[in-house]
C-alpha cells in the first residue's frame, strides 16, 4: 500500500536544501491520497516519525522543443507533491552507500 501512495522522491536543488536545513522531504504522491495516508506511508516505508505533511497539486504545463524537422509541442501532466516534515533526530537517506 505504501508503494502505491508514494510514487517517487523529488530530488532537486531546492528539495535538497529543504532536507538539509529544515528536515523536510518532497515526494510525488498519488493524486487521490490524503495527508494521513501519506504520513502513514512515509512512516512505514522509511521507519521515521513524521511531524507534518503539506500537499500541493502542481498544474500541467505545455512544453515546446525545437528540432530539425520543426517545432514539437507537448505537455507535462499534473501531479500531487507532498512535503513531509520529520521529527527531530530522524532523517531519510535516499542515496544509501553511494
């Protein structure tokens, strides 16, 4: 069940800054999941204590790309993002032994 709610972690410069400074981690989650379900999934999957969960639905965007044969138009689907704040002393290590 936890794998169906949490789709993937968001690993960007901004998300890394949040995790280093504020102990907050970002995930792409299922659009129908609630904050309580997200909290339970993170606690079960990573064995940490979650203090709070903030969610936002990111809108779809139109993208254009220039190629040799001309302009290709496409779009990026919308998704739900969850920013999870962990309790003091807990952390998630996405990279393991790299």
